[in-house]
C-alpha cells in the first residue's frame, strides 16, 4: 500500500486496509473452522467405517468357525452309535453296520450245538394227561396204497403216535348262586357273602382282567388293541370296551398302593441298589419315569418333573444310609449333601464316552483308558470264576497307577489341541474322571459291586417301547398306575412267580404281599 503523505488520507487508507484484512482473517478463520469440522467428521466416519469393517470381519470369522465346526461335527455324528453314545441299534443309519454290544468272549467253537450237547425237544405227555386223541385212518379222502394206488387194504394192528401241544381259548360262562338263609333263633334272613369283585350283575372274570393287564403293562399293547385281541381270540364273544380297560388299569393301580409302600420299606434296607430314570411324555409334556431296585426288586415311580422334589416324593434316596451303595449313570443330584449313601458309577457309560471322545478328537488317551477298563473287568471275571473275592494289593496298585498316566497324557493332548471340535467335551470328561475316580473304579477293590448299570437300563427298556407304541400317558395318575402295576409284575417275575397268576390274584382283590413274594 502506497502512502500519499496526507495524514488524513493515509489514515483512511490504513483503516480501510485493516478492515479488509480483518475480514480476510475472519474468512480464513471460518474456513479453518469448517475444515476442522470436516476433518473431525471425516475421522469420525473413518472410525465408524473401521468399526463396521471389523464387525464384518468378526462376523466372517464367526461364520468360518461355524462352518469349520459343522464340518467337524458331521463326521462325529456319522460316527455316533451304540458304542460311544446312547444311540439304540434301531436308529443306526441305513448302510451302516449296527453296533450291538456283546461282552462275550470268542471261544473258538463253531456256531450251533456242540458235540455231546443234548438236543432240546418237547417231551411227549403222559398217557393219563392226554386231553384229546385224533385217529387218522382209512376213512380219509384219497387214502390209497402209495405204490399201486389200490384201495384194497387191511389194518396190520400197528400204529405210530405223534403228539401236539396247543392252547384252546374257551369262553367260560360262570354262574354264581348265593342262597338266602333264615336264623332259627332270631328270625334274621341273610345271604351268603358275595365277593367284592362280583359287585355287578354280570362282569368279566379275573382271568380276562389279568390277561388285559398283562397286555397293557408287559406287552405294551394300546388300550384299543387289547379289546381287539379279546374279540379276535373269542370270535367276538368277548370285546371289552376302551373305557372298561382304562378303568381296570386305574383300579389295579389303586389296589397296589399298599404293596408298593411295603416294597419300598423293604428296598431301603438293601445294601446295593440300582437307580436310573428316563423321559416319558404326559399330556404332551416331558416327564420322568424312575427305577430303583436290584436282582429281586423292581420299584418304579412316575413324576411330572425330573427334579429334587420328585426324588423327595419317592422317599427312597433320603432314607438310605451310608451302608448302601447306589449304582447310577453319573446323576450328579445323587451327590447332594442331604444324601448319605455311597455312589458308584457305571463303567459302560464311561467307556462309551471314551469312545465318543476318541472318534471326535482322534486322541489316544481315551482309547487307552477304555482298553484298561475292559482288560481289568475281564481279569476280574476270571478271578471270580476261580473263586477269588478281590484282587491282591499289588494288582490294585498297578491298576490305580495306570489311570494317572492316562489322564496326564489326556490333559497334554487336550491343551496341545484347544481348537479341536471335541476339546470342550474332552475337558469335561477329564475333569469328571478325576473328580469321581473312586466312584468309577470302586469295583476293582470289591468284587461284590457291579461294573455297570445294565440292570436299571433293562428295567427301563419296556417303558421306552411303551412310549413308541402308545405315545404318552394322559395324566400323571395314569403314569403312576402304570408304574405300580409294573412294579408288581416285575417283582413277581424276578422272584419266579407266574405273572398271569399274580395278576389274577390282584384282580380278585388279593394280590401277593411282599412277605409272600420273598418267602415264596
């Protein structure tokens, strides 16, 4: 800016220039502020985009991990069968060989009867017990000489006899007459006493009721098929309706309340019991069917829920003492502090879990433990066959050292391969074996203890068949009635009492008592 030397003019010029410069500075400041805002917004947008990008990367990694797990899961699922999970042989996929458990040893003998083996055939009845004789002679149509076809022949006096055992269903129409009497002393008129089961004018007899209960609770026949069975066997003469059969089941269950209570009181005095439960359906909801027992007792209960409250309702675990041992399939509720009994664990389930771990992780330790258990169980069987009651101390020490090495190896394999599909299951299995090792292997020190819970498994097998056929129970009461009747039938059968005769007594209102069964 050129100055003229005129103070006033130069002052005005300088003042105008200052105003212009100030305006430019303000403009620059606004531009800077705007640029800063834009930069801040750009940085914020960049951070948001980065966060979105990282989230997308995380989602991608999660999808990749999920797909990897699925790829690892599919071969594991295909490898699941009765040897490593609870998959029944009936659910084996098409094209895969069924895994049927068989603990028998190969004897090297050929299949079938062995030399010197007595052939099992029906024994002909005594002549006095023959109920029907059918003669086959010349009166038959087409009877002629097999060589020349001549019909001119005479009997030689010789004969050949064949016997046949069969059953015949005959409808019995039994009439009961009760006479009236008059007392000659007081003149009172009275009648001979009518049995309680004959309260109606006409009713089905105890044998019909017993067979119906056997069909329902042993054969697991549906209610409608039970009526159809009687109609078929009697050519339509007897056809109990569905309502009658349902009421029969309820009446039998209520009659057995006292029997089940007496059996429970006897059972809790035993020193070894087997325990297990399974899922049933009651009115479309998951419920619980439970087994307690041993070789001579089968005690069943049914509940809407599988919980501590249902166990308290059973009044079994809480009443057992420290002298009682319970065999089960690792039901952790049994380790509750409120119970004093001693727990022993099923080794068959442990071996199955080891097999599953080997299939899923391809780790060696679980195969080694499974083989160690199987070999020791075989050694125990041989020792028992030779009259021994326990292993010697040296054998027990050797047995106990082996799991230490196997578990140590298992932890190394697990920690070395943490991304393995089955690593989490393997870690859980290792922890469980370490925590409950004594409960799993107590049988190695006491030959009177079982190694598996198969007795309970067999006891509950029937209810699974019942569920497949009938689907569900209509109410908790119906399930409890089924449990009581099954308790009565199974306990009688385990003590060599004929099931139909036992049910016939039940239907006559006089079931076997616990005292009768165990002194039979």
